[in-house]
C-alpha cells in the first residue's frame, strides 16, 4: 500500500493503532502520512484507500487527536506528527477525558442515589421482618457500606481487622477523621498480618489516639458503630480463593452479643503502644 512500509508491517501497525483508539481510516491515513513529508487531502485519500467524501472528516479527527498537523501553503497540506509526541499525547488526553467523565458520572450517581433512595423506601412499603439484617457479597458494595457507617459514626467505633480486605481500615483516612471528631476508636488486629507499610500507618493511628491491640487470631471480621449498627464478614469455607460474605445488622440483641465478643478478645489482646508500633 505504501513504499515506506512492507505490507506485513503496515498491517501490524494498523491493528495496533486501532487498539489505541484510532478507527481503521484514521490508522491507515496516519501510516501513509508517516512515510511522506506532506499530502493534500484528496491525494492522501487515494494513497490510504479512504473514500474521498470521508477524508476531511478523518483528517480533522487526526488533527484533533494529535496525530496530524496542517501545513498551510498555497493549498492546505497535512503531515504526520512524530509518533513519540503523537502517541503519548493522545493517551494523556484520553486518560484526562476518562477521568473527567468518571468524575461527572460520580457526581450524577450521588444525586441519583439520593433520589432513588426515597423511591426505594416508598416502594418497600415499610419494614419487613428481616430488615434489620442485610447480606452483601460484592466487595465494592461491602466497602461502600463500611465507609458510609464509618463516616457517620459519632461516639464509638470498634473493629476486628484481618485480611483479605474489602476495605483496609489502615488505608482509610476516615478512621483518623472519626478520632478527630472525638469518636472512641479501637482496632483489634490479627497478629502476623502487618507488613512494614502497615506498621508505619499504625504508628500514625496510635499517635492520633486510636487504641490498637493485637490478638493471636480472630474468628471473623467485625465492625461496630455507636452500639446501634454493625457489620460481620465471614470467610466462605467452600471456595478456594478467599472471599467474604458481609452481614449488616441493626438489632439490639445482636449488637449486645457482638460487643461482648469484642470486649472478650480485646481484654486478652496485647496493647500496641506508640513505641511498639514502630
């Protein structure tokens, strides 16, 4: 198709450019431009086998994406942008656009959740017999619910922490923010699960006033918030890959039982002082 690239190389580059996000006409046109100093639009259409009625649209898109540039002489000519500039620049703009799109979707999702929550509440027609229990298996939903309860806690937060994590409490600024609000925060960790990075974060927690202890083993993952709601995560005993099923609860008797369990393990555990966390 061109004198500059053997057909096998041309086809390979053509496919790889499409993997980056160029369409078939754009990729073909860019490869032809690479092999020549400059082209008129209709000359390029013939060389790149792009329909004449499409070539201006294709070139405008290549210019917008940073793969081609306009050289204005007596007539408009087009040349390729150096690949070392075109490809990284295109990917950077693409990532920026995707991030902007995700941010906008997150903003719209927040408003949608608020609006749908009211409709959901009305649609349920009141509380059911097991509304004080909810079972969640998807890690993203577990993490969202955990963060929500941690952001809203006002007096007391206590947690059994052990991997694998849907949300690692040592990665969450929400714990330190809760402590800064005056919340009594207690973390009970399972011994042998902390690497050096977590040890350093743990030192920050202890310095911020979070009480931390370490136990030989913990029977489950447990988080309690203000003595009125909590979350239990149980390891699936069947699947080979470790995964958790979370139970969210708002039940006075269950809260009391879980608080008693936490206090029992807390009293047996070893205190981690600021010095020991180093």
